[in-house]
C-alpha cells in the first residue's frame, strides 16, 4: 500500500520581471502529505496578505487534522474542503477587523494523497491556480479555472484559443475573500507511482502553453527539483509577467 509520505513535493516561487512584489504563497508539507498554492488577487489591496493568510491557516489546519485524515481516509474531500473554508473564514475576519484590507482575496489550490482504497489525489480549489497530472508523457489539467472566460468557453461563446488572450481573462468568478460561504470545487483522481502532480499559479500558465509544460516535464524525467526549476526558468525567460509559483510532487519507492 502506498503511504502519503512517500509522495514528496518541491516548490519554488519567484516575483518575476514585472511585478514589484510577490503576492503568491505556497506550502510544501511533505511530512503530512499536503501541498498548497495561493495567488493574491493582483490589483487588489493586500493580495499578498490574503495569500499568506490562506496558506498559513490551511497549513495549521492540515497539521491539526493530519491524524484525523489517517483515521478517515475516505473523508479526504472533506479534509481539503475544510482547509479552504477555515482559511476563507480567517480572510473575512481580517477584512472585518481592518477596513484597509477590504476587498482582498486570493486563489487557492491544495491537495492531499490518500492510500485507500487505491491511491488518489484529492484537490480543493478556488480561482485560476491549477493542478495538473503528468502521466506517461501526457499532461492533464485536473482543475477548471473559476474565471469569466472559462464560463464563456463552457457556454460555447468563445473557443479556448480566444480565451488565452481575452481582455477579461483575469476576472475570477470564485476566490477566497469573495463571500463567507464560497465553496471550493473538489476533484479527486487515482494516482500511480510514476505520476507527477503539479500545482501552479497563473504566472506559469500565462507564460507557458500546456504543450511546453509537458515537454519540460518530459525532459525532467521524474526529477521533481529539475521540473520545478526548469518550469519557473522558462516562465521567467518568456517574460515573467506575473509572480510564478510551482510545486511538483512525485512518488518515492
């Protein structure tokens, strides 16, 4: 049986070449098998505070409930959803306490891997930070962006290619800070020992197409450190127009 701690992640975040500060945050909790990326909403006040708050609250919550998850592996969806609701509640509490923080928000994507009944990755997300699965040369996006243009695509109003350059592509329909009752989208997918799971902020996906991401992962040949480093370097080389954050998680035999 695969144990969660045999899956380990490597993470890195960079400010990039355009933004003055880094409003992304991440947590690589290899000891409790949880990985998190948050991207403070650009142009909004205190996006960095929102992202850091989300990650620190979710980290604390993951550690508090790690033993509970081991005892209830079938409730992994509930576990990751709780990370989101706890963090979102804290962001709203902060906004109430400090009017200067009004309007702050962040994207959020987190996942854990449970060993039973077969190893599965359980993801909770809000916004357009993404989770991907890379398996035997193929890259699959596991999350669906909570953006206006994604809604347009789903309704058949525009195609995926138009969405990439649409002027409203950064407008989120869901995110932390956008309502106390906002519910994360939950996704789960079976994972195999040779799989690679990646979390990233949109600073990566704005700079690199999925086909480029797949070829970088292919060249890394299962080396999480190299994959993480090379993806970020590629994003910076292509302009680094936003903060860029990547976590790569692989299985160790």
